[in-house]
C-alpha cells in the first residue's frame, strides 16, 4: 500500500494536475469500506480468518499485476485508477475486519496492546522503506521524464509480487482464527444489526468509534494531498515524495515502539484524546511548512502521533468488545473510516480553489475544533478512562 501510495499519487497528479482528482481516487478506495465493511465483519465472525486473508492477498496480487500491465502498455488513464481503487477497496473492506480481529486469537488478552503496537511497528517499517524505494525507483527509471509511465509500472509489478509473498506467508500461520459466531442460521443482515445494537449499548465502544471518525476525516487528507503539496509547494519530485512518506514512517515506528515499551500505559483514554489534538495541530503546522526539511520534521511528528492514536484506539476496541462480536465491531469501525471522503473532498476543493497549504491548515483547524466539541458534549468521550470495562471472554 505504501509503495502504491507514492506511485499512484505522483502519477495521478502528473496526469491531472488536480487536487480534487487526487481526492476522487482516494474516494474510490474508501467508499467500498462504507458499503462492504459490515459484511466483512460478519464474514470474519463466521469463517476462518486465515482463509479470508489468504484469498484477499491473492486477489490483490492479481489485480495489481493487471494494473501494472495497463500502466506499462502506456494506455493508462484516470478512470483505470478509479476502477482499481474500487476493487482494492472492496477486497480490503471484506478482509480487514478479519485481520484486526485475528490479533486477539494469536496472543493473550493482557498482551493485546503490545501486539497491536508491534503490528503497527512492522507496518511502519514498510512505511519507511517502501515509499523511499518507490520514489527513488520512479525517479531513477524516469530519468527526469515526468511523463514516463515505465517506473510506475515497475513499482506495481513489485507490489503484485509482494502481495503474492504475503499470501504464501499467511498459509504458513498455523492458527486459523476462531470463528466468533457459530450460529450460521442467522441471516447476515441480522448479525449486522446485532453489531450496531452492541455499539449503541456500549458507550465506551461508541466513544472510541467517534474518536476514530474525526482523525480519518480531517487527519488523512494530508496523506491524500501530499503529492500535490510536494510538487506545488515544495517543488519536489517522486524521490522527495518518497522521503516525505518515509519521514512519516520513521515517526510512526518510534511512536509504536514507545507504546509497546510502555507496557500497561495508564489513562489510555486521555492519551487517545491528547494524540487527537496533537495530530490536528501538527496538520496545521505541516500546511505552514516552507521547505522540504521542515516538512520532514513535522511529518515525523504526524507519524508519531497518528501511530499512538490508531494503536491505542484499536487496542482499546479489542479489549472492550466480546470475542464473539469482534469481527462485526471492527467492521463498523472500518466503515466509519470510509467516511474519510467527507473530509477529503471538501479539503481538496479548497486546495483547487485557493492552494494546498490553505486547505491543509483548514483541515487541521477543523480536526482540533471537532475533537474539542466531542470532549465538551459527549460524556463517554470525556470520561473514557473511568468508563472502561473489564471484559472477560
């Protein structure tokens, strides 16, 4: 995904010179998460999680290699990226609940936060290496020719191979993942309704999902608009974009390692809210960055705060939700992430109407204001620490 973000973001912006089009490509990936995530949750609670993940990675590999062929043929267009984003989004929506719900099946409950932090660490190693590799590969192969599609095509070939490797590696995992719901006589729609009722009945789970929606709506536009900011504000190429994304990965890996080392961190709910505020403020600071190296430092801070935030949120959800419901609740959380376009599209429109810096500053300000409002008006958010449940499965 991280290599793909560099290749796709750089190429689409070269192709269209439109921040809104970058937003539409992101939307094509996120909308399926609203439509299909709940069904992915039912699937995760009924079927072996290992099987779901093997099939998903294999499908992604095939689709990515097809996309690589289209790019290398020289006939790729904007709508090809939209179609590929929709397919990737559907596969992710149907498989990601199983991936998140798989972690508690592999480790003891008291180790869930450490496991989530270490999982985030491994993902962030990819965030460091993959963007830099993709950016330098495109720059090296293109040799200064910004219209070249060959470098982007080669990156997609590499990504397809890595998806296949992931599927094979998953086959070697002995634990198949416990099914949460054994009563397959229930209609899947009834199981989805059961999940929604469970969230409504659990104020802590409801608060955690609210604190997940806002960062995805107004923190993630930075990731979407980064190729445009790199080219228009920093006057950088694909290698510079790789450096920026890697800086975010460095910050994220430091944050996740610190969280893993902290053991039984006290006041997790408070830390979750604090990192939300910090993420919003650092988004504003990034929008004001005057040069590449200032942007690198701020992005490292964004990476650190976002990794703490997401690891804490997912870890708290894991321990607050009964095992039989985990797949469905993680799918509801993921569906909420699919609301990201509601933030990305207006922010992208501001970027096209004014400039990228103004749009990112606006996004960060709205982020901070909405978190402040949640703290003020939502009792579950304000009293998250004291309302934590000791769930025994």
